[in-house]
C-alpha cells in the first residue's frame, strides 16, 4: 500500500516538472518563404505550440492521478 503512494508521488513530480517545462518551451511563429525567387515569394506561417501541448497532457495526467489516489485513500479508510 505504501508503494502505491510512493510511486504516485514520483509520477506526480514528473508530471509537475513536465507542466513547468511547458512554460519554458517556446511557443513560436516562424515565417518562411516559398517561391522560386525573392521577387515571387509567398509568405507563410509555421506555428509551434509544443509548450501548450506539454501543459495540457501533464495537467490531464495530474488530474487523473489525483482522482485515482483520492479513490484509493477513500477505499483504504473504509476498511
């Protein structure tokens, strides 16, 4: 039973660090040019949202994990 809580604390810390790393990764917009020369350039955008994706998945993982741990604690206290 104690191993369950220790493993969940470790997983929670990893998910929390991943969530924090999402703030530090760049959400950037890069411009590129497609065409045969600079006179015939077609501008475009490349949008990179790696930080937000990390934060969404880490946040969902933390929420699911907290629900599971709370359910396990409720079951343990009922015994």
